[in-house]
C-alpha cells in the first residue's frame, strides 16, 4: 500500500491494517505490467526494486526530482525521468543500460522495451536502449498527449490544435495526420479513437 504520504507498507489482506513498512519517503512508484515487480524512488533519489512479495532486491541512484517512471508493456525495461535526465534499466537484471541527457519533460517506452522516446514541447527524440539517438520526430504544435499502438508499430501524438499525428516506428516517418479542429482537449479524444482503430 502506498499512502501518498511517502510510506509504502504491506497490509493484512483481511483487516487492511499495516503489517510492515517497506520504504519511507517514497515520491514515485511504478508497478511492472507483468505484476512480478515494482520500483519506487525516494526523496534522496534512490531507486529501489522490489519483487512481488515486497522484498527489496536492488537499488540504484538517480538525481534531481523524479518526474515519471515508465515500464515497457512486456516488463523488460524501466525508464526514470528526472530534471533533464532519463535512466534506462534492464528490468530483469536491474542493470543501467543508458543515461540520456537533454531537454526532456516526457518519456515513453515502446511495448517491446527497445525504443525510448523523450519529448520537449514540440520534438520527440527516439533512442535505442543503449542510448543511441535514432531519430527526431518534429511537430508543428505543442504535444498534449501521446501513446504507442499496442503492438508498438505506430506512435500517436495529439497536438495542441487538436490534430493527431501517426508515426511509423520502423522508419520513424510520419504515416498520416488526422486533422484537428483547433481545440486541444479534442486531441485526447481523437488519439483514443485513432489507437482503437485496428
């Protein structure tokens, strides 16, 4: 149980009373989509890995304020975003694969865990897990929302004026644009509809 006040505890399944404290001063938590692990970052920038029983199995150090933690859908890769940095970890070995630096305020990981995407207002940079820059996806307006297609073949980006851009992730080229109506809130709805289309 993460209480939002920094304590991470195991709970009695019947009474929901706290049994033991697993971690203190937690500011971010991310559960693996596979359900077999989770990770937390504390106020000191320490990343702690736990198995599904709540047993700590490893630690690593980050720096700055951690803004986001993202798992790949297959549970192979974990990304941690902080002020101008992204740490990319192999989720099974908990080995640091890459440290990325630059203007970054958003983070996505492909479902297979092989491509890391970072964004800064209008541009998305595509990296491999070793930290090599593969491409830059430039956009004509501010990025509001974005997501991968479930199979990872496409990446959808909702822009501030309401349009949705569809990127081919094998070639890193724009596949199509779904025009907007000038209203940024509609980008989220249009993106949802685009991803739902087979």
